[in-house]
């Protein structure tokens, strides 16, 4: 008996967004990636970057890239500039309302260029 396993291949395409230097430490920028607004945040002076949806579900506005980056009890987060709800940069989980989560995006830095993954 011969068994075959179905192999599912996921192809990731990386979209170049900007240079790392274009994002000041502890701030974010917005990029249009595959028709979606992605808020890209730089956490600190290094090359640690995160991607979240730019859409704030509380204010119903695309503003999260303009939020305040910081941490809450060791969790890196962004505070919405409108009503100040906080979202984890790593998971998109709202730290103020556990029923709300926003989409996250895989982001990397290659040769000082920030790239967002689309699959």
C-alpha cells in the first residue's frame, strides 16, 4: 500500500514599504499593501518592526499608525489616537477589551528596507 501526503505550499510575497530610517523609533507609518492599509510600527532604535491593520474598530477610522507606541506590563502596544484603546503589537489583541482583536501582518527588515508579507 502506498500512502501519499498532500503537501500544501504557502508562497509568501514580500512588499517593500520604506526604509527603516523612514520610521522614527517608537512611531508608525501607514502603507497600502495589496489594497489594505497596514500600520507598520518600529519598536525602539533597532530593527524590531510590527504590522497591524490601520483600522481602529472603536473610532471606525484608519488611524492606528498615528498612535502612541509603548508598553503595558511588558507587552509592546499602540494606543489609538482617538479613544486611546491599546492594542498588542504582536497579536493585535485589544488590551482594554478582550473581545476585540485586529489583524496582524508579518513584517521584516532586509538590507534596511521594511517589507510586509502577503500570502
